[in-house]
C-alpha cells in the first residue's frame, strides 16, 4: 500500500497547489498547457492501444463494455456521486474555489486510474512490496493534478479518494489477480484502457465529449474474451 499512499499524497499536493494558483495563471497559459496535456494523453493512449495482439479483442471489449456501461449508466452515477460531494464541499468552501467540480473529479479520476502503470504497479506493490512503478506514476500525477486543478478546480483533489480505493483494492487483491491474469490478458486490458485514454485526450482538447465512464466495463471484458479464446485454442 506504500505506493498507493505516495500516489494519494502527490495528487492532494498537486491538486491543492493547482487550485490555489489556478486564478493566478493566465487563461491562455492554462489552455495551452491543458491542450499540451491532451496531446500527450492521446500519444499515451495510442501507445497503449497498439500493444494489442488482436484489435478485434479490443473492439469487442469496448462494444460489450459500452453496452453494459450504458445499461448500468455508470457515467450518470459518477455525476450524481460527484454532485453529492460537491454539495458537501460547497458548505465549507467559497464558491470561487469550486470550479468545474464534477468534470475535475471524473476526468482526473479516470486519468489517474486507467493505465498499465496503475494495474502493474499496484500488483507489484502488493506482491513484492516494490512500489517503484507507482512512485514514478506518482510524480507524473503530481504535475498532472496541478495542471488539471488549475483549470478544473478542487474536484481534482478529491480524485485522490478514487486513487486510494481503486489502487488500494488492486494491491490488496494482487495475489489473486496475479494468479488469474495471464500476460495476454494484461496486454489486452492495457490496449483497451488505451482506447479510453484516447477518449480522455479528445476531451482535454475540447474536440469531443465521450462518456468514458460508461466504457469502464470493457477493462473486465477484455481478459474474459482472452480467456474464452484461449479455451477454444484460438491464437491471438
């Protein structure tokens, strides 16, 4: 859990600094940095996506996952949850510090929690106590949270709670996950996550708003498809 706790700390520090400095940063500077971050996010997403050994697995995962996400209306549930937190925070903080709370919470949570470093780093931390990968991710999240918070507000700070729950759960279940997941499964999960990262990049660039949260079930569909193909002796 050490790696996750470090990550939570960096998100809180970066998000807090970004919230405090947000109003002092010129709009053009914030916009340029956000667009730059969006471009880098696109590159990261593409890099992750091309790790797939069979694009049909990623396509099937995204389609089935998207159908399940829309059925369960995950995006709406996250919106309602973030609005509840927003109301609680609004009682204690001035309106000027709230910013685009929901967008900040959801966007930052997805960026911080989706990716190969999150999955592999948490598993490594849980199995061996080696939190090197999560420490590297924490440094990246420190700067990302500062930039996000300067534009999206204090909602980014509360993404630390999502990081704690999500990464902490993976770490605690790492032994069992490692026994169940093969290299092929992790590769396809990574590629599927890459598609979602691309969608977040489009959002940061103000090109297209995609309900990324409704695609989250795809991360669990991907290894299931790989398991089925393996059972049928179909090579990826």
